[in-house]
């Protein structure tokens, strides 16, 4: 159980760390394909180490709002990560 929760924590930390960079790309590049190429060129791959595609990057980005509330808070996400980490380290 703990191993599964540590994997969830690791994946959520990955998402959290990548979000500001995705916002930056959103401001400078028009298409999901261009953003995927830029991430791959920077050596930033998916959580599982695969290259980004237009499709998987768009799904990943939209997943931030698929939390039932229709909004995303980077700070709330950070708080949730910290709370889970504290529970796992007890």
C-alpha cells in the first residue's frame, strides 16, 4: 500500500513541477504539436519517459482541470502533495 501511495506522490509531484513550464509554452506557442516538439527538444518527457505527442500533451494539460471542481490551483495541489508526503513519512 505504501509503495502505491509513494508512486502516486511521485506522479503528482511530476505534474506539479511541469505545470509552470506548460503555462509558459502556452503563452509562446500556438499548437499542441509545437509544444510537444519543444518539450521533447528540451529533454522533458512524459512521466513514463516517453516523448510527448500533440495528443498526450493536450490530455495531460487538460487533466489539471479534471478534478471535479472545474478549476486548478497550483498552490492547493502543492498543499495536497505536502499533506500526502507528511502522512507517508510518519
